[in-house]
C-alpha cells in the first residue's frame, strides 16, 4: 500500500501537494499568485511565522496518506540560535484534539541540539543545507492537520515547506496511526535510573524507530547503556534488549576506527538506510556563549525498525540505560539525553505527557 512506485492508481486515489503556492492542495489551485515575473511565476514560495504563533501547514479531509514532508527554516535569528528546538511540529489525525506527533522540529528530523547534521536514511533525509525530509507514511481516515508552532523569541520570515500526500486511499482495518514523541532527562536521573524513551502506550501497534541526542556529562565512554523494550505483559524485565547503545545504532566498539587509547582513535560518524551515528561534536556551533565554543561531547544516533518491526498487542514501554565504561569496568551515569520515539498504534492519540516548554528543551 505504501511502497507504490510501479502500482497503477486505484479508482479515487489521487496525488496532492500542499505548500505556500497551493495551501489547500486542491486540483488546479497551485502557482496562482504573482511575482515581478508575472502570475504563476513563483509568487509565494514561503510563509512567515511570527514569534508565539502557530502556522497550519496542512488541513486535509481524508482518507489519505501523507507520503513526504519537506521543510527548511533558518536555524537562528537575531533573538537566538535555538530555532530547531524552539519550533514544535504537531500532527493530528481524524479530528483528534490531542496531537499524535509532538516533537521539536529538528529532533523529529534527527537533528538534535538545535544543530544541523546531514542524515541519509530511508525514512529521514537531511540534505545540504538544512533540507529536512520525512518519507514516513502517515495514514488517516477522516482528516489530517499538521501545524508548526513557534516558541522562539524572534520572528521567522521564511518557512519553506511541502507536504505530499495521496487522497482517497482505501485503508485496511489494521492500518495504524503514526505517532512521535520527545522526552528528555537532563542529568536529572539518579545513577541506575533509566531514561524513558516511551511509556504509557496502550493498545495494539508497532514501534518504528528511535532518535537519541546525548550530551556526555560524565567522563569516559558513555554508550554501554542498553535499549530495553517492555512488551505487553513484561514487568521487571524486557522481552527485547540491545547489548549497548552504539550496538543498537548499528555501530560497534565506540564508533572508533580502532579500539585503543593511544594514539587517539578516530571517531567515525556514518549514516545508513536504517541506522546511523551522523553527528558528533565537542564544539557549540550555535555560539550561544560569548566566552567559548567548547561544549560537552554531543552525540546523535538513530535506529529505524523498518525491516525489523517491534510489535505489541497491549502496551509498550521503551527505556535506555545510562551506563559507561572505563578501565575499572562498568559504571552508572547521568547524562543529558533527549529522545524521539516513532511508532504506530490503533488509535489516533493517547494519554501521553505534554511537551516541556522551550526553556526546558534548550541544549545544555
């Protein structure tokens, strides 16, 4: 149903696209505004987003499937450098008043820390310079609404976006609704306490992926923590468990060219179809401090479970241990961890915690 590159259209299924040139996606309604070149000559390529306002990117009557989202914005204004964390992407399915997607814009596209990083995966692609793309299928039965809220202190003059979708899709009963949620543990967990990636999900569904933005607040190796999936009746112990965070993200041996201390090893970032480690930095490129650009080491990792889905029938809880290693063995850590969970479930929304306000999301 979703991978239909060579499939001829079913009766009533049509391709549509929404952007500033065609805000409704209606047939024959695109490219009608005028520029100095004349009517229909690139008249409205972007929309503004004032501070504190919400821009409706799409308001669609269903059924249908969102196939592709492209968006690009400035990553800073004169009012501050944290645009990618200050903007909030939300999606509502079938008239629900509760968002099924509620994630800072950058983190949704695997760009944490309010900082650009190139990503080349199947579901998410971030291309030069800041072209953010999602190819995650997002089905809906009676309607879809996608918004972008600015909690940034300055106005944004240019929001470039495009939402490509099909309308009239016949959706099987077992088709789930897409969800995404952001959570953070900013050095606030006690040693031995796991970071919660996802909890409170009830019903039937499939877990699709995880993005992790981790600032190392403690010395030595930071990635021994295991990602644990507590499925359905699991209580104290999970059914599925990784062997370490870099292993979960498809890497090994600390993402180094060789496991050694001397000479200094070379850390290798990479981006692959379903997993990757696209970002590592010890410099604060936002330059939010006037005194220094030095920063705690920052790491961005992703894992998408496209070929290896994680199914649940009743409930799901996902956690990440905060465990490090040095020459004396393993030890408990408390780092700054932000995660985005992506999943599908049988209802369009659920009782999930609200997104923290912008000041609680700023990179530290």
